[in-house]
């Protein structure tokens, strides 16, 4: 991950001075696409650092609750047993 100051320098060269992303990328040794992504992020959020990503559970909440209760009641289970119970 790049430092905040490094990202700001690249964005300022493109935004304030109008230097193309490709040239800014060559100056800093990064791709033009990276500079463009940082610039777009700056325009959308006002900052150049990425925010925390929102995590989405891969299973429905009722399945997660079932797994949690099964693990508590069967501490020494095999994964195959749990898979069979979930499918049933």
C-alpha cells in the first residue's frame, strides 16, 4: 500500500497542475490507472486513502446461527458431519 503523502502528490500533480495521469505515473513509477483510481477516489470521497470495505456474509443469517449452535453443542465435529446437517 502506498503512503498517503505519496498518493496526495500524484493526485495534486494531476488535479491542480493538469498533468496527464500517464505522465504522473511515469514520474512516480506507478501506472496511469493507479493515478486515475486515486483521482476518482479523491473526487468521490474527498480523500485518497481507501475506506474500510463492507463485509457481506456469504451465508444467510439463519444458517450462520445454526452453524454456531451446532459447533457449541458438538465441539469435536467433522466438517463432513456439519455439511450433512446443513444439507438436510
